[in-house]
């Protein structure tokens, strides 16, 4: 892919030879797409933390998730994939400000130093950790047992991003999502960056996006959705996201 940006002429020349307005929507979309891809290679999302814990998320995605949580007001967020715990702390702190809500974090291995940091964190009272394979029936049942009758549930899948594993997680956790709440499947960006440095040889097909497409085709109670934009004077600014096609909502 070859793209030429000419700031003096205020044009962009795309791979197909078309010359477009540098300050138009198409040029911005193209530049945003390139920025996301290069940012992945340069590990841009590894440069941020939330309340002292590494979060490994694009700031853009964090803000969109915040908007979704505030708009739908879930009582519980279930997240698979804990890592350093930054995302759990982020959601818990939002719940703290909203005055309600709790987070359940699931991971096949919660490293002792990460567990200690999460359990010592000021947001610990809103976080429950479950160690176990996210698709193990025993783990799934432990999670389900923590959800009280009548609670609104949002699910975020951010563990193993292989297509088969994501499909299994969707089968296990999608039924827990309550109507009007979101199911977010993270890191479909793997499809976009396939073939670039810091990627796997099979990422062009072994990523969350085909699993999501197959899930939607088989589960009409869910539909593809964009994260909420309650305030937007952006003239259609593109999403800079690691989660393309990952936002779903239950009818």
C-alpha cells in the first residue's frame, strides 16, 4: 500500500492513484487506519495506565467504553483476560463514581504480583478475580453464580484472541449479557495488522472478527453496534480502535 501526503498541496494520493483533499473525510479515514496499524507495531497502547495499573488499551477505546458503560448502566461487567488489571480498575473506578456496579475478572493465570496489586488497590472492593480457563465449564459456572437475579450484565472478551477460543467464549458468556447491554469482543485489530511486524503468521484468519461474524449470523438477538457517541461535533471523525466489528448489543 502506497499513500502520499502532500501538506503543501493539501492533497493525499492513494494507492489507486486518486488524489483527494488532505483535509477531507477520506484522507482522515486513511490516515487514521494507518495510524492504528503503525501504533500496533510500535506498541503504542502499552504506554498508558489507569490509577497505577498498566491498561494496554488505546485511549480512544477507553473513552468509548466509558461512554457505553455510562449510557447502559450495567450492574456487572464480566471481563475475560486480566493481565495487569488496568482494565478492571478502570471499570471499577467508573462504577465508583457512578455509585454502583462491580467487575468480575477471569484469567487462566493471574500472576501473584498482579493479584497482589489488584487486591491492594483502592478499587478492590468492586473487583472479583476468578482464576481458571475462561471457557472451562467450572469457571463459567463460577462466573454465572456471581450474577444476581435482575442484574444488568455487560461482557468484554479480552483473553486469547484466536478465532476458535473467541467463538467458545461467545457461546459461554453471551447468554449472560442482558438486553440493552453490550458485548465487546476486543482486538479484531489483529486482522488489520496481519503481515506487519509483531504479528502471527495466521492472523489474517485466526482472529476475533470471523468469530464475531459467525456468532451474529447464528444469534439474531444480538446485532452489530458502534459504541455510543453521546456528544459528537467531529464531522465523522473515524474510530481509532483496536476493536473493529467488536461492539455488539443485545436486543
